[in-house]
C-alpha cells in the first residue's frame, strides 16, 4: 500500500471514529450547548467569535494589588483571555474544563489564549510572551487531583506551552487541601488558602521570567497566595506574570 493511500485510509478511519464518537456521545459546545462536529475543536465557531475578550490587563485584575507590587521581583504580563461572569454562558468554559472531565477543553483554550497573546504582543499592546521563560500552573493538592484525574491549570499551561514553546514547570506545589472558595469574600478566601502553596527548587527560578497560569481569577486570593509562595520560598525570578483564561473585571 502506498504511503498516500495509507495516510488517506488512516484519516478516513479517524474521521469515521470521530463521527461515531459524536453519534454515540455527542460532544456539546460548553457555552451554547449545541452539538459540536468533530473538526470544530472544543467550542463552536459562533461562541469563539463572540467571546467577551478581556482587554483589561495589569494588577487591577487582582483584588489584592499588593500581592504583586510588594514582591521582591518585577511584574510581568497580567492578562486574561475573557471576562468571567459566573452568570454568563461563557462561564461554562471554566466549569466544563474543571468539573465535566474535559481536560482537552482546558488544553484547547490554553492554546487559543496563547495565540491571542501572541497577536496582542505583535500589535504592541502587551509585552511579548516570548519574554516568559517558564509557565507555572496553579497547583492542586494531590488528593484532589487524583479524584479529578487532572489539574486543569496544568492542562491550560500545556496548551499554552505548545503554542509559545515555553516549558511548564512544577515548582509550585500544594501542600495541604483547602475548602471551597465559592461564596467566600476576598478576606475569607485569603484566610482559606493561606499556607496552601510552597515553592520547591526555588534556585531553578533565579533570574527567570515566570508566569503563573490559572483557570480563572475572581478575587485573586489564590493567585496572591501563589505569588507569595514564591517570595516565601526565597525564589528570585526577575519577573512574575499572571495569566488566566478568565478574570472577573471589577465594574465590567
Ligand atoms: Zn457554542
């Protein structure tokens, strides 16, 4: 069999399998709920085109701005892909990636976010993502990760890494579990998450430009704790960036 015929046969079999998978368990767009065709990715074109892109950037995305400004390292990029509102259908992107066993959605969204960052960087509206040396996913306590099967922030980081060509590090770790952050105020969240994260092998981060990657920033309490963990761990990166798929922009 020629290579061309073999490639065509494999492609046809793959297409048939995707069609069959969709027929047996149709994949749905996490935003509008419409069935997805196999070649459309993880959300439909219509919802992707109407994404409420987050144009806000900088420390205002984090309620506790001191989390970045009082640190012994510079502030890099602080950006999110879209404006997150729990009552908006686009919140379905985060919910599906976290709770509906769709790590591939998290990875796909990470890749899309990275492409958008590259465009923003090329347009001169943002520091270029090429200035980042390593992506550090927001850590998840191992028992929770065992239960869920994956850490969605790591999946997002892996999706970004594939586009940006930046490695994903494991220097941030969760050393204890914490209760749900939902329905808590900023101060309650900060107390709930306090002491949960540690930085291991801080020497690996010396003089690097690191970016902490998370699924969503609401009050920024978790992000503030992760940034603090770098400082407490005596890590000495040059800059720390904050990248999240979604962010609640105050007043939006
Ligand atoms: Zn849709």
